[in-house]
């Protein structure tokens, strides 16, 4: 059994299949030169049953990438929700602690300075009584500030954990997008190899080669989705298919004797464009 091909890798087995299929369709004159001209005039790009098949494979593989991300992110989103609830509860506690600090710092009232024992009623104990109440007030202030500071620290730690959890989910989504783009790039290489060898075997290849300038790749719009939104929205939207028009230069029949490196199809990134499907 052949091991799975990594994303973006164009294996020798696939290359042989694509070249053989291109030569086979070329010998059958599929598509015909006039059909290619019609496609160019109507859609600006050409296609054929086999390139469409390759695109379907790529779309299925991209869908698997998205499904893997959604499955992987589910427990992480649940953990993130727990952290957010803890943050909200801690924030409420901090608000109460701040109110406690304000209350603790309130100057002593006349009621608090009233004697609470027979000894405190003695005239010579007035200064001692006031000092005792101020000391108690100072202890309350320190306790209140310590509690507030502890909750501030706890809230900061929760915020850091939330940010880290969100970043992990965003990084996973970015990785899924990157793999999807790699799958699309591999599909584009397979399509280019197909057209290259179709031209070499086609009876009208000498006329067909200059016409085959643009091929269309299809990508789901989530591949270009911004990752700056809320983590729970990533990979959850309603997506459309985008047709990415790529510029290729398939070989001409005269180039069949050239080295393989000089016949390799290339793409021009400056001429790529996205068209909503």
C-alpha cells in the first residue's frame, strides 16, 4: 500500500498518473482546439474532466482539514468557555473587593469610637481607645488591599490563559488554511503536468499550446478567512467556492526533446486572481 502523500508534495506516482492521463487524452484530442477557444472566450480559463476530478480530490482533502480542525478545537473551545466564566466570576469578586477597600478606608465614625468596655470609659483611656480603633482600621485596610491585589493577580493570570487558549485555536486554524493552500498548490501542479503532456500528444498541440495559458483552481473561501475574529467562529461560517485563475506555460510539441527542468510548468503569482464562484 502506498503511504499518504504529505500536503503540498507532488509524488512520483501521482506525476506518472497525471502525465499518462494527459497523453491519453491528447491522443484522443480531448478537448478539441475549438472547444478550448470557446472556454477561453466564455470563462477566461480552460478545464477538462480530469482536471475537474483532481479539483474534487483537492476539495475533499481540504474539507478533511477543516473537519479535523473543528474536531480538534471542540474540547479547546469548551476549556476556553470555562476560563471565560472563571474570569467573569473573578471580575465580579474583584469589584466587590474594590468596594471593600473603599469601605475599609472610610474614616472612623463616632459610633466606632464609642467605648466597648468599662475600661475604655475611663477618661485617661481616650487616646488609647482612639489609637486602638485606628490600628484596627489599618488592619482592615491592609486586609482589603491584600484581597484586592490577590484578585487582580488571579484576573491577570486568567486573562493570560484565555489569550493563550485563543491563540492555540487561531494557530490551528492558520495551520489548516496553510495545509489547504498546499493541497491546492499540489492540485495545480498535477493539472499543469496533465496539460503539458496532453499538448505533447495532441494532434493540434502546436496550436493548442499557446491557447492553454490559464487554468482554474477551486478553493473554499474559509482558506482566506481572517483569524482575528472570535475563536469559536473560525471554520464555522457559510463558505463559498473561489475560482483561482492561475497562469501556466505548458510545453509545446517542439520542446519534447528539451530537458524536463526546462519543460516544467510555472505559475505567475502576480497574475493570479480570485473570482467568487
